C-alpha cells in the first residue's frame, strides 16, 4: 500500500475515478441512521405483536428463482457476473425469496417479517425516495386459512404501522385481482392481454385517462373495450359503496362475482378491527407485480410527494376530493394476496400467502422532515473521563484514565476519554461535548493519588464544581446520576 | 401466474431447477435467528459503550474502489454484470467501504460500528463457518491520535466482546507489520517480494514450517533467507517476552525498531486495561490483507474447530502448549491498523485507522453448540384469544375474537387468534401452544355476551379454569399476569 503511493504516477491514479457510491445508492449515517433504526424498531415491535418471526435470506438468489415473477419489471433485475458456477441475481423484493424459503423448508404455515435491502435497476429519483438499493419491511402470512381472515389482519398491521409512525392523512387503496380481471374479461379483453391492460390501468394514479386509454389501444384493444373499462375503473369509495356499484353494474362474470363475495366478507372483518375509515376500494388500483391473485392494496399519503406546482395542485383538487389529494403520490406501503407463488417452487402443494411491504425510504423522508434533528445525537456516550493537572512531572494520567474508563465499561456504562497522553482541559471538554456525554469523571492531579475522583454534570457552566467522591464509590455514584437516556426519549418522540 | 400452471409442460418446468440458495449462502430462521440477533445485540451494546456510531453503506461499490486492496484474495470479489452504466462489485469486507465513506464525507475522525454482510467467492466450508455470504461486526476508530491509544482500546473491545459472548479459552495473537517487514528486510527479502513472503508466513497456523518454507522458495527466495526468517517467526509469548527476544536478536533494522518501540508502548496500555493475559505476541502472524500498516491481531479459540482426529490432536499438543491448542483453527475475530487506506481515496489527507472485525458465523457455531435450544422460542406471542361454544346458532365468535385481539394489540400486548370462522377447542389450544403464548383469553358462548371474559394461564393442565373478569378490565388484568418475557431470559443466558 505504501509502495503504491511512493510514485507520483500512482498517486495521480487515485483521483482518476469518482469517489462516490454507485448510482441510486447512498450511505446512511448519523441522525438519518437514528431515524431509520427507530422506524425499524417500531415496525418490528408491531410485527412481533402479531406473532411474526424473522428470517434472513441471501442477498442474491439463483437467477431461475426470480425469472418470470415480476412481469414487465423483470428487466430491472441486477444480475451477478457469470464468474463460473451458478447464475445468480440480486433479490428484487423480499416476497419471492420468502416463497422460495417456504417451499425449501416445506412449511405449511408461517407468519414472518423481514427487514432487508432489495435491488432494482430503475431510474433513480432520490428526492422522491426512489433508489436502486432500498430497504423493505415485510410481513407475510403463509398458510391455508378461512377467507379474508389473514388479509384483514394484514390491513390492520398496515394501519397500525402507519399510525405508530405518526403518518397523517394516509389512505389504503384496495382492489381485488379477481374483480379487476373479471371486469377486463367482461369488457372483452382476451385472456392473454389481461396483465398488459392491467399494467396500463395501474398508471391511472399518475396519468389522466386519455394517456392510459392511448396505452390500452396501443396494446391492441379496441376503443369500445377501453371505454367500457373506463365505466368501471373510475369508481372508488368505501368497500360497501363500491360493492353496491359493482352489483348495480350487472357484471355477471364468475371471476368478478367471486371477488365481490370476498370483498363482502372483508368489509365485515375490517369493521371488527375498526379500520374501515382508513380504507378506500379503488377499482383503478392494479399493482404491477404478476404474482398477485386476490386482494391488493397500497397506502398513499399526500405528504410523501406533494404535487409539483399550483396548477397541478388545483387540478388534483378536482371532483373527487378524497382520492385527488393522493394523486401522483408514490405508495408508502403495498402488498396483496399471492396464492400461487409458493406452488411455483413446489409442485406438491400450493401455500396461500398474503403480505405487506413498507417502503422505508419514503416513510423516512416524511418522518425526517418533521423531526427536530437538533434533539438527536447518534452517539450514546454518558460519561467522559478526563484528567486535570499540569506543571512539572505531570504525565497526563493517560494510563489512569484508561484504568478508570475501563472500570466504567465493566460496569456497563458508556464512556470515552481523549486519545492523547497529555490532554489539555479545553480539548477534553471539546471531546466531551462532541460525544454528548452527560457527566465528566475527572482525575485531579492531587485528588486522584488520594483515592478521590470528581464527578461533574456537563453543560451546566463553569461555576458547577461537581462532587468529590471516593474512587470505590464511582460506579454507583455515576449510575445514580445518569438520567434516562435522552436519545431514547428523542426516538420515542419521532 | 395461474396460467403458467394451467399446462402440464409449464408445471413440469418448475421442477427443472434446484430449489436452494446459491452455493455458500444460507437462510437464517427460527432459533438460529434468535442466537444471531443476541450476538448482534451484545456486540452493538459494547460498540455503543465505547462511543461508536453506526453507518450503513451499499452492498455493492464501484469496482475501482475495491481494486488493489486485498492482495492475492482480490480474485474472490463478486462482480455485478455489466448491464450498462457503472461497473460494480459486492463488498468484500466492511473496511474498504468504511475508508471510502470517511474520504467521501471528508471526516477527520469517527468511531463507527457496522454490522452487515460481506461477499467472497471462496470455496465454502459450511461446517467450519466459511461462507460466501457472511456477516461481519466491525468497530473502527479513524483519526490522528497518540500512538497505540486507540489500538489498545480496540484490543479491549475485542476481549470484552468475546468475554460478553462467553467464549472460553480464546487467545488474541498480535504482531506488527513493521516488525514483520523489518524481519523480512533484515533477512534479505527484496522489497517487492515482502507481501508474497508475508502471505506464505501467514499459513504457519495451518501448515508446518516445511510446507511454508517450500512456498517461500517457490516465491523466489533462497534457502538461506528462508532459514533466517524461521529463526524469527517461530517465537511467541507475552508482549514483553517477545520484545526481549527481538532485542537480543540484535535486529537493527529501522522499520523493525519502530515497530518494537510501538509494541513497548502497547504493553503499558494493555496492562492499564488489564487484558495482557489474553494476548500473545506471535511473530508468525501476518494477516493476508494488503492494507495493514501497523499492529495486527487475530483471536483464535480451540472450540471453533477442534483438530479432526486423535493423531492430529496429539501432534498439536506438542512442545508449545499455549499455541498448539489453537493450531489449525480459523480466527473468530481479526483486525489491525491501516493508516493509508483512507488516503488512497483522498490525496489531500491520510486518516489513520484501526479496527476489529468479529466473524459472526464462527462465533455463532460455537454459541449454538452450547445453547439449550429447547429454551428458545422465536415467536413473541403472550396471549392467545379463543372462543368456546358450540351447538345451534354458534357462529364461532370470529369477529368478536378479532375485536378482543385488537384491544390487546392497541394496548401493546402480543396476541394471536386462530384464522378460522368456526374454530374447535383442540385446534385453538394447538395454535396457542405453537405460538408459545403464556395466557389464553377465552370468549365463552354465554359469558362474552354478558360482558365477561375468561383469562387462563396456559400449560397448567385442565383443572385450572382461569379467572372470569369484566371485559373492561381485560387489558390491565392481562398485563399484570404476564411475567417477564421468557425469551428475553433465554437470550440473556446464551
């Protein structure tokens, strides 16, 4: 290494490349890290409360595991180089690895949560929280259960998570793949075109009907079919309201009927959980992923990405007040039922699954915006150990500071000292301030050899001289002086 | 998805590939996950105690960042496929990304910890805990400080970590790159061959001198040079003992002298921390990585991989008892000083660093072996909500169970119920047992409509009928009945 730097040529080389993280990725540090860890903490507490266990799968999977699961978005999968051996790709979500895990371990049921990074070679939009490497917090229930029971608990967890994170004004948009596919069938879309048309409809939250209609026509459907679809997908409201609309529409398609029945059951259960007011049945919700088979949902909030300009805002505040406030907004959590994914990995049996994925980066942006960052300190130091002295023969008490700090560490107390043999008072106080320590333990040139030590509360001005106590009593005295960790408090208030 | 399965051809296709994780990777779940999370928890508590803050860097870096940092092992780096855009590779360790982070953010000092996965295309040896994807727990101190002060704190953290994890009989082998390089110089190894010879010497913990000597000769050194090297590298003992040996050897090489002086300073500090008995100065320790510039160390324990058979064991128990017990054993933690790595990313300034990396998989194997797995439950459920009834008009109280469970959730209590509309008693008790719940909250067909509920301790036999209480009092009653979480206890005892 040193030799690498002994010539100017090599030295120059170090600057030839850009010093940065890869496109669409970022480092997390400092106060951002505190906020993110608090999000993880709150969500995993909820996941555990609902009986969830956690698992961890490899960051890459055999490429074949991922193939054919993500529809049009499959092109965004990151492949590892073929360096001999197996072909592998970075995971695109946590759902497919979960299904693979359930199949691998031949499980018949599990409630699992998984907090980990996923990878998509998308066009990054950092300000909107769209990254190429990003975290997902997933909770999924696998197992054969009564209709809509786990589904309603998942919706409950979704609402609980957003409430706990203090996200205001969110709405959970719901739809059902069987209803949507039934509508497409009833409108005359051939079976093989259903997913394509569905992915066009999914864009209705960002684009006007005219643009979406154009895409449907481009995808080979007639104008008549497109217009028929529009008579359905413009409807939204409470679950019971939209069920009424669908019934009145006279749609007698068997697939749609089955979906409507399921939604009726769901309406009962979400009332038992008291979450019906957070939900909105929206027939235009389609979700891009191929693997959904039943209920699908997506939580949106106006706060996550407000319309860019006044005219857009005005337009957004149009006829349908409820829905419009969330137009053009990325989802902050999403999921659905996928009953056939595990079966794709295991022909013997199909394990029905339903789950929710929280988008951490988007939640993070909202929470950071409203957090008082000055109250956060990423260091957890409670005590700073110093030595005061000077004059002839003063050696700085470095070994003594090490010894005293070590006593604090052994007692489980978070402590630091300055890494200098002879440390002046100013630098030690600077170090203490930077560390966020609440107490100083001071070794005085005269006091310490007499078996005494000074304990001083920090941030209380010069006049406070602190307490002089026997070294033997230091640990218990320091413990009594330390208040509840202020960082814990700050995190609690996020 | 459904269509994929509608033909036999497609169905057969699902079985064509192996259902597994990629070579050298594994899923973590269940009790293993509890043990691993407890290791992470204990280590991060220690890291925070020493003033550490945590960061998170992307799992892949620009390929150029990793190039030229790992010596012979660079061939083990995983590359991502060139899909257009930047060339990237999975991180090989957490140290180079840390140095890149320090340079990127223009930091002059930081104590950081980082717990994350790293990737090496090595030949996996799962039983020994050598994987292609594995976790590292790193703590590093960056900044310009007095000689050996942060280094000794890092050694203290290393010992504290292993003690806290209750690892018995470990030894921390120490050496100094300046001493090692000075020895090679003094023995006549040309400067350009030093790293090559060094990496041969590093194999002395696994191979006999004859094999290592052969490699040194193959690497172009004379027999005389090799034999001279042997007169040095066979020595080990306490720091002060080996310093004496080196001084008596009359080595007057300037590089070695500087290293010896630093080791003398270190000897004082490790005594101040009281950890000298865990350390062993071993002149054969070389460490493979290119970037080390000063003190290097590696913790080994006989428990991590005992010799395979009796004859090996006998051989290992040879002349040098202390060292022999650890022969052939992979390291459980390792690190060193690397003063030039940050400078490779930033020509303006070089930030000296020193750090330690705990090898989680190897620690995990040791800890799992001695853990009573029957005491661990990966679910955190405290209460199972049931309904008892039957006969005509009995609807199973599903919505009522949902409502009651929701009240518990809202009060922060971990609770579950069976996802069946009409659930029989046996199945509900089975569900409760599987969940590990301590209490059952029972909705009786007659009691519940009267505003009453039954709370029963689980695992106490049929005769225990539980307490009948008013629904309004349920939350406070349940809270008072719940003891300290048994899982927390079990983890505490790992």
